[in-house]
C-alpha cells in the first residue's frame, strides 16, 4: 500500500477532506501518516491503517518517506517545504490545495470531471505535482461545463459572493463571533415587543465601528457588512482572486476545450460555507433557453439545474441549500436584454468540497487505483 502523508488535516479544507475520505473508505487502501506544524508528537486522528502519532510537517526526512503527500496547509507551507523536497530529489507525488504552485509549469490544476484526460496523460509522462484549482474557478467550470463542452462560450463575467470559510477555520469562527457581538449590542431593544428599529440599527453600527469589535482575521466587519476584495492587491486595480478567474480557467481548459475570457469582481459575504456567483455569459450564437438548460443538465453528474422561478430559486439555489453536498446548483438562467446572445446564471457550490477537498481526494484515488508498475 502507498504511504500517504496528510498535512493540514485539521484546517477547513483538510477536515472536509478527511470526512470525504472516510465516507469513500479511501483509508482502506493507503498507509496514512498525519503531519502537523503545531502539534508534533500528539495523538493522530484514529483512522484505519494510520500512524498513531502526529509527525513534524517540517521534517523533510519524514516527509520524504511518503509516496504521496497531500497538503491542505496553505501557501506559506508549500513555499517552504516543496522546494526542499525537490532539492533532495524526492520522487513522490505532491497534491496541494494552495495556489502557490498552480501556475508553475510542473503543476497540473486538477479538476478531473473537466480535465481527466490531461491528468492521465500527464501522469503517463511522469508529472508528479497536482494542485487543486481556485474554488470559484472550479465551481464555475463544473456549473457551466455543458456550455464549455459545446464550445458555446465567448466570455464570462463572474461576480462572486464568497463564504467566510473560504478564508479558513479562524475566519469562519470570527464571522460567528462578530454576529454574536452585533446581537449582544442590540439585545435589550430586540427583545422589546415595541422595539425601535432605528435604535437597533444604530447600536449594531456603533458596535461594528467600535475598537473592541473582533476583527483579527478579516480586519473589518463581515457580519452585517461585506468585503469587496479577496486575496492580494495586484496594484493594477485587480485582486489576485479575480486574476485567477482568467488564468486558472484557461490553464484547466487548455488541451481539452477552447479557451474563454473570464473577468469579474470577487467579494466576501457573511455566509458560512459555499460560494455563490452571478454569471453574465456571452454565447457565440443565439441558443434558446431550453437548449442552454439541456446542455447544462447533461454535462456532469453533480450539476443540478434549478428552474428559474422564485420558489425553486429561494429554496434550492443558496448556500444553506447546497452546503455539505457535492451538488453544483445553477439557476436564474435567462436571456439578458442587454445584448444578443447574452444570458444570466446564478450558481452555488460547496467550495470546501468541489472547490477544494474533492479534486484532491479524487487525484489520490487516480494515483492509488493506478497499476503499480506505472506508478
Ligand atoms: P485553515 O482552515 O486556516 O487551516 C490551515 C492550518 O491552520 C491547519 O492545517 C492548522 O495547521 C492551522 N490552524 C491554526 N488554527 C487552527 C484552528 N483553530 N482550526 C484548524 N486549523 C488551525 O486553512 P484552509 O481554509 O483549510 O486552507 C488551506 C489551503 O487550502 C490554503 O492554501 C487555501 O488557500 C486553500 N484553499 C482553501 C479553500 C477554502 O474554501 N477554505 C478552498 C480552496 C483552497 P496545524 O494543524 O499544522 O496547526
């Protein structure tokens, strides 16, 4: 059995990955070692075929004993450790959730429902670096897979509404702390039968602006507000998250499908889990809405088409409806009155599953299900 090291298993992506690996019984087929950057020597999760003690995630000697390393630890960790493993000519496979290596020539961005044949041919040619895509990119590609297969897309503008958990475990917790502080600030007025709504509103706003409002991770209020910027400022008015839309989409599509132009704004909102995106799509010709719906529905087994009516949309096309499932919901599909061949769509997917953990898990399965002689 292959020796698999997992780093970052207790973070947001890592813990969802472990759940999925348990559900799919992946641990039966591997010997697992859990690594940590902060708890070396402590007890590892009790999992079949796993070493009982947590190993040091900075021990190159221990890491190098692995056939496969999955890292959900983050970009700083990858930047530090991956080059050291390369330096000693470690011959194992590196599977990563962080963006650090995504655009490097040695890495394939993995999203196998879209680019399985590229993954498999790269594997044949000896590629060993596999990186999960940006969450909104992976979710968008799965949602409009049918239109991409058809070669129907000229460009996409994606306006995102990204969940707090997209920023990690501590940020998700901070959103709830902020919500609690806002509630506490207005509690006495909220509980009055004849409450004054403006008193509630002012109390909440005062709390958001106060020095003791918790904002260690987001730096600004997210609860009761939103953050119109995600990831680094590239200095040209574009955020790094927005830049990934065009660059990663086309790195995934190249060799499989025609390239498409992608651009838009990325925002953080106060949902707990699952990213939403409002898409404006310019199609290459005049498709009827029914044709578009058929293309989308038949593209992959995870996409769920939500009828474009109020009841279906409010009940089935939201983070609360989709979180914790592998469903990629897409709805609000209609022709826009702005220009010919232009449609709207709204899509929601669990960014911790298809946007992060699931492509890594499936890459692991591709590697372990593969004939050993070609490993
Ligand atoms: P995270 O939740 O912040 O976890 C990363 C590490 O932080 C953990 O492995 C853990 O390492 C440490 N940590 C510190 N305090 C913790 C706490 N209270 N609970 C849990 N872990 C804690 O990060 P993440 O969101 O999983 O992201 C990991 C990587 O995946 C990043 O590169 C990110 O960009 C990428 N990614 C994330 C998402 C997403 O939706 N979150 C989607 C796609 C890609 P030790 O156990 O070693 O201390």
